[in-house]
C-alpha cells in the first residue's frame, strides 16, 4: 500500500458539458454530463501537456474513478505518485458515460454516440481550456468495458488517438459471453423472458445484487452489438430464451464487434498507433485471458507493434496495473 503524499498533489477541475452527440439518445439518458479533469502539481498554462482520457469499466463512470479510496489510491492520487516518481506530468479527463443500462462500450451504437461524445464534446473542451493534447499527444485507456472502448478507438480513430491502453478488455466473445448469457437467461426466465419486466423491476430495486447487475450488463451488450429499434430500449436477445440456442444471424452481429474479428479490417489503423498496450490476468473470471492471448498472437502474425502483459491475478482490484500502463502511454506522448 502506498502512503499518500499531500505535498505535491495535483488538482481536479470540473466541467459540465451539454453534449451534442448524445441528443435524442434512445435510452433517454441526460445530455448534460460532468467531466472531471486532473491537472498535475505545478500546472503551468504555458507548458504543453499530454492528454489522456480514461474510460471507466461497466457499472462505473469517470466520477467514480476520482472518489476517495481506502487502503489504496484513487486515480488522481496514483497520478500524483507516478509523477513524483519520474513520470512526465500529464492531464487526464474522467468523463461521465453512464447509461440507463449501466454503462456502454464507448462506441456509436443504439445506446448513444459515445465515441462522438468523447471526440467531439469532451476532448475539444479540455484542449480549449488547457494547453494539452493535440495530434500525436492524446491517448485513451480503460479497464474491462473501458479497455474494450480504448481498443475500439485505436482501431476506428487512429488519426485522433496516438496510443491506447486496454486493461483486461472485452474480447474473445465466445468465451466471454457464453457463461454470462446462460446465467442471465436464468434470471430473465423468472420474468417470463420479458426484458421490459426485468428492467422495470431492476430500476425500482434499491439494492441490486451481482446476478441482476450482470444480467443488465448482458442486455447492455445486446443494445450495443445487435439492437432492434422496434424492441423495448432496442434490446433483442441473440439466443432463444427458453432453450438457450443461439440465433445465428443475431450472434453473427455480436461477433462482428469482437476485437479478434476486427484486426484484419483495421490492421493498418493499429499500425499507425505509437502504442497498443493490453494486459489480462491469468485467472480472469470472464475468461478474457484467452481472448487476450489470441489477440497477442494475431498482432504478432501481422507484425503489429504492441505490448502484451499477462499477470497472475483475476478481473478485480486491478488499479495497480495502471502503473505500467500509464507510464508506457505517457512515455510515447511526451
């Protein structure tokens, strides 16, 4: 556990943005969003800083990432320590991207245009208010769903981002979603397989448990990867809720969003990036290590420069993994 040094503490600035990208989103989520921005100790307007944007994992948002944390560091405190230890100073944005379905994948989908929200609403606001970022000096990173978002942004927007960091990010959808779908169907069966009934009950529940939150995450993925605007909140299932049999056409749409199936199409994009960093624990509860290993092999075969680290651990309490990720990213942006 690191001791918290209060002598060289950075500061947080807070902005509220009226998002143009999220207007008329299908979830009815607010378009007014708060963004917290970390400024390093000794921030000087005349100095140009690298800019990072953190994508929070599912069931969290940027505001949760700056909250006080016992027996450890929140992200601003971690940044303070890393800078004191020699990492170049950096500005980091923590946007609120929470949704009615508990989060999103940071891409433009039925949930909302969250990729555009980041690139058109968040980053320009930060760069206009502080001397930071710009071409070749911005990167994004995140864990789990946030890691997936960072990897997707590297593929889709390589001229906007210079590097990405993906910590235990979603990939290898077969291994990832098969057990989640089975557990979620058990819960949906209790609601007569009605997505609407489940969601309405969930939204009234003041103390949801993990099985219900995981089921919500499954429905969030359905709205992201294969939406049907005619269904309640655009959610259709990729399998028969009674037998669990996959619906081939539906599941094919899901798989088209699996990073492993996108490397071929976006090979040239990944080669443009200064850094492709990803990691995973060897005991990940969602079987993500298998997808990460496959991605590593794919990138090696295609000669795509990357850093892959597999560590002894699972999917939980991974903030300590930010140390190597942040140092590597900031080093390529400095």
